[in-house]
C-alpha cells in the first residue's frame, strides 16, 4: 500500500528532537494568531486594551483549559522571545532618549522603591504565613520586577506611551528588570547553597547598568554612519533587516553580560531612534512585530495554570502576596515626590508582573525551594496584577486626570524639541 | 560567587531539548541575515540574481566550510520552511490564475516530460555505472523535481515572472513538485520493501491534483467575502495576519493530504490574488518574507557538503547524473511544440533541483539504500544544476530573445485584461 503520511518527508531532512512537526507548528501559529486577533478585538469592544484579549487567549489555549498551546515548546518559546524582543525594540525606536532621561531620576526612584517595598513586604508576609527563610525570599523576589512588555503595550495601546507618566513607568520597568536579574542571580546562589559575595553583587550591578550606558553612548556614535551608508546603497528592506540584526546582537550581548535580552533590544531601539532612517526601519519592523508580539502574550497567558487555584489556603496566601505586590508598586509611584505628574497612573502602571514573576516562581519550583502550593500562590499574584492594571489604567487615563497629564506631556515635548 | 551566566534564566522557563538557546539562535539569525544580504548584494554587483549569493552564503556557513550553520537544527528548519511558504505565498499573490491556466497545457507537458526523461535517463545511467536496481531508482527519482523556490526567485529577481516563459516554468515546477511527491511515496514503499499498488498510486495522484483544484475553486468563492468583512472591520495588519493564517492552514492541509506545504501556500496566494485586499496583504507579507526567505536559501546552501567531492569516481558518477539531469529538463522545455515562446528559457528555467533533490538523496541515505558515494554524486548534481541556471537565465533574458519574449508577454497581458 502507498503510504499517504507524507509529512514524514520533512522529517527526513530534519529529524525533530523537539517533537513538533512543521505542520503542527503552523497549525499552532494559525490558532494563536486567530484567537489573539479575535479576543484582542473583543477586548477593545469592551473598552479594554487588546493585550488583555491576547493574555486571555493564552490562558484559554494553555494547558489548564483547552490544552492546545504548550508554552514550554522550544520553537514556541523562541517565537515568543523574538516577539518580546521586537516589542521592546519598537518601543525603543519610539522613545526619545532626552525625554526619557529628563524623567530619569523619577524613573530610578520608582524602580528602586518598587523593588525594595514588594520584596521586603512579600518576604515578611510569606514568612509570617509559615514559609521558611529561603521560600519566603524567593516569594519576595518574585514580586520585584514589573513586566516591561505588558506595561509598554498597555500605554502604547492607550496612546499614552509618550506622556510623562508613560515615560517614567517605561524607564522604571526597564531599570527594575535589570535589578530583578541581579536579585535572581543572588537568589540562584542562595538556592544552590552558596553565599553571594557583596563584591560579586556590586560587580554584576555595575556591569548590568554599564552595558546599558555603554550601548547607548557608543551606539549613538557608531550606528548612524552605518545606517546612512546602508540608506545610500541599499533598499528600504535592507535597513529593516540590518536594524533587526542590531537588535538581535545587542539582545545577545545584554544577555551574555548578565542583563536581559529585552534590555538589549530596547537599547538598540533607543540608538536607532534619532537616525534619519528610524521611520523606514519602524515601517519594516512593525509588520514583523504584528506576527511575533501576540505570540509572546499568548505564551505568557498559557503559562498560567488556573487549575492550581483549588485550595483555600493557597488562595489566601496568594491574595496576601497579591495585596503587598499591588501596594508596594502603587506606593512606589508616589516616591518621586518632586515630579509633577499623575502619581496614581505611575503606581498602577507599575503593578503588572507578567512573565518576570512567572520566571521567579518557575525557578523556585524547579529548584525544589517552592512547594506546588506556594508556586500556585505566586501564579495567582501574577494573574491578578497582570489583569487588573490594563483596565484600571484605561479608566484613569480617560478621566479628568488626563487633562493635567496631556498638558504636562505637551510641556515636556516642547522642552525637548527646543533643546 | 555570583553566577553571571544568566542566560540560564531563559532555560528555566523552557527547558530546551533541541539544544539551542535563544541567544545562540538570535546570533544564528543575525549571521544568516548579514551574510545573505552581503553576498546577495555582491552577486547583484556581478550581474547575478541575489539568490545565488544567498546559496553561496549557505554553503560557506554550512558544516563543510565554516560550520556555523547546522541546517538540521529544528528551529532553523522551521524558519526555513516558513521562508519557502512565504515565498510561494507571495508568488501566488502575484500570479494571475487566468494567465497561468492559459499556459496550463504547456506547463503540464513540460512538467510530465521533465519528470519522465530525467527519471528514465538517470535510472539507466546509474544502473549502467554499476548501481543496483533500488539505488538506481532512487537516483533517477532525485532528478525529477525542479525547485519551485529557486526557479520562482530567479524569474522574480530578473523581473520576468509574469512573462509567458516565467508562467510556464512556474506552473510546471509546481506540477512536478506534486508528481515528485507521488514518486517519493512510491519510492518510499520500494525502499521499505513493500510493492506499491497501481490503485494506490492513482488515488494519491487524484488526491494531490484534486486538492489544488478544490482549494482554488472553493477558495475563490469563500475567501473574498471573509476578507471584505475583515477590510471593513479591522486594520490593515489584520488583513496580513489573517492572510498568513490562510497560507499556513492550506499548507498544512496540502501536506496532510499527501501534497507539499508549498503547494498549499501557493494555492492560498492564488486565491487571494484577485481580492481587493491583495495589495495590502502583499505589503504586509513582503516584510515577513524579507526576514524568512533568505533563511530558506541559506539553509538549502548549508545542506550541500562540499567535502564529499574528494573521490574521482564519485565526481564522475555525479557529472554523468548532472548531464542527464540538465539534458532531460532542457529537452522538456521544447515539449510543448505548439506554444510560441522562448523554449531555451523554459528548458533552462526547469534545470535547478535545489532542496527537492536533496530531500530524495537524504531519504535514500537515511534508509541505507544509497551509499555515501552515491549521495555525494547526487549532491554534486544538485549543486551544479542549482548554481548554473540563474546566471544562464540572466544571460538568456538580457539578450535579443527578450524582445520576442516581451512582445509575447504583452500579447498575453492584453488578452487577460480584455477577458
């Protein structure tokens, strides 16, 4: 008999140890794109940012409901990572560095306070509820980092990324990602049973922030001549491809040096933003982002396992952690007392934890430091903070507060165009 | 000590059985994009189509020279497959079905003759040179299918895809891909030791061609209303995303039914070509194609192992097979005697075997039917046919012959616009 199962044809060329055929992966992509689009549109009909719909699509498609999307699939993980890299790259492309730096002090203050408060209060709450030292530290650490991806997408969906509040939240979220990775390194040491040295921590900190500064300063010198040359010799698609190469390379460099890939991608965007080719690059990259970015948010949603919220004790621990996670970041929004801006918007903007909180929880679980119960409690914290911030922000930004905010934005915008 | 190897962070989220980290894969993509662009530009400076440069980049980066790109890496294979799917999808989007059908008889004749002649002569040459029955059959089969990807890219690079010759070659290459897959199924049975039944072969043939016809006929009814609806309600990027979903779904369907993913993707393009949204879709998809398509050609190049051409005997067998591979397809170009077109261009256009020939050779090697020597001989055939056609075509198309050709194109164009 003739075997009709010809998809085997492809596996002849590339035996696939990751267990997913090209056909299966195309189906996965098609499903993710359609559901992200449908639920994203639906969210907008209900006045919510599209990203909420994409996250819900992920939860529904994920292992705990329909079970079609497995977020640990290597190829999907790769597409999701490229998605968040493209997102931060386009955000960087749209960011005016002068403007970002003009609120740099405020952003830094929000970031530091927004790491210290949730970490300390998360640790005490967890410890008070009966967790040992190490699990309590990991739980506290999981509350530290705001999700840059979700925060940037929400402000961007609402057209408020360039407001003072949007810039402070963006800057603070990038900074607390860098801090979060330093904490992760320290916690990894503790989990592994070694004692982190103060010198080591300081070195990591210096390297992580030094990278961002060096990439931006050097990039501003070296990158424009290269892209001017490309613009004279090549086609428009060459510009977009080579901009992508720069984003990928800085992402890898950032990661190798102990920072996060998204920090590198954001730096690449910042470096290209003032070039003459920025608009042409953005036109090219936006199309790619349209394909890849929803995959990231669906993957984040799919990593949430709603089946674990069965136990009352777990839910109570989870809600306690959620409360301090919200209050800590909200308070951080009011930390830069000298800045004239809507502090409530800043505080709420810092709340979503998204994928970064999941990474901490997953690490604790894999290392055997967290019980399945504590892991579920942290997941509840991620779920609530991620889903509550977008609708709250939308409400805040559509109310009277936006008048003040827009005036403020305008003033800053005038300041920077004059400079 | 503090561990700076933070890339481990990502592997916490997704343990990676395929053995490639996100960072490593981003580096791979960056390298592929830069070298494809540089060598593509260089090829154009020397008056060659850009695709030649991309293939050379693949050979150089592949295991036999620099060894940086491993074409069997699952994630890379996936990107390459999406690349060729996007290529055939955009080719389909640019194809006028009426025009393609107006040369349908000629294309079908070229395809059938271009499969029979190389298969028969390849078998006899291989058998005469001492190969057993089964290895000789596999060798003959490896000569049958023209690479649609390379052929379409070359005609497109030269701006001649819409000429009569371009349309005949495109149609014939798609048809002989379908035939090639049927032969592959038969050969797989032989290799596995089972005798293929005539009924089974006929059924596979009917299904494979029936799919193409059904997809196009049904698609022309069902697809325009959907995209009209999307155009009224959504943004332009929704159109491109949903067009991509259609391409992915038809690709999977084609593969499941015993045809090739690229046939499905081409059908999706054909179906969308006459819609009002075709241009908006193409604008969106072209950007994606710019990223993915070079990855496909670099992967094809990287699959060629130039180290295997050490033995004189292997090279002689290889050259004998190459000779009949070239002559068989070239003769096929002259088979549709009734058509007024540049037969030399058609014949040369059908010569490149590319990835399809490699698939046959790889299957024979994996199944133990081909020796490493015969495999290398087939690889030489693929290498020579792939690299000789583009420069030859460029020469043919830039000479006096193009006058006749353009006139012909014009006549057909007028015919179809009047219809």
